[in-house]
C-alpha cells in the first residue's frame, strides 16, 4: 500500500476567488507532500488560458466562445460582488495591500511544485480551445484519467 497522500481537485468554476481557493489548497497539499492534480473543466479552463491572443484556426462558434470567456487567470471575474468588473480590481488591491499571492502567481507556484494541471479534453473540444491557447507544461485528459486519480485520492474536491 502506498503511503503517498493524493489530493484531487476538479476546478469547474471560472470565478477568480474560487480558482484561488483551489490553487491555495493545491499548493498547500503539495507543500505537505501530497501528489496533487487539478482537473480543469468547463469554465475552470479559463485559469489555464494564456493572457495573449494566440492565432489558431477556429469555426464561428468556437471564436465566439473564445471572445466571451476571459483570457487568462487574471481576467476572471468574482463569484459575488463582481460589480461590472470593479469587484476584481478592488479585491486585487486589497490582496496587494495584505501581500496575498495573486492567482497567476499561485498557478506558477503550482507548476513549480509539479502539481499536475489537467485540461479536460472533452471540454476543450466543446468550447473550441486548442492546446496552443493554454499554458505550457499541462496535461490533457478525459474523465477516465480523473476518475483513476480520484479513486486513490485521500482528498477529492469539486470547486
């Protein structure tokens, strides 16, 4: 029997604050020697989008999805008190004042700690995302891969 603890997180939400919670938990678990996987699906994929626009061939609907969704973790809105985009600006100002780590920095930290960042291939197909539009050094998999990880998980979260 393996003594390695495993933490698996499904990041379904595209909200800045919920993604921050997922990455704070993931980085904390990795610091406690857990093997950690974050499975990004649906709106959670926005946390893995590159900030800059990447030229790729897409159909009309895929282009529209790409334009409607935030490009990169720092552009995600809040789950509450978004206030037409003012909420994220205010929370980031408060975070800076209190030296809290930003979501993009938490994602970088996760990569440095070798947390397995997984993009759901089915969701990518549905929303028209291509690998070139997402961060480097991430994994692409489906629900079967998530279930295999979750089956052995000590901690399984849905955010």
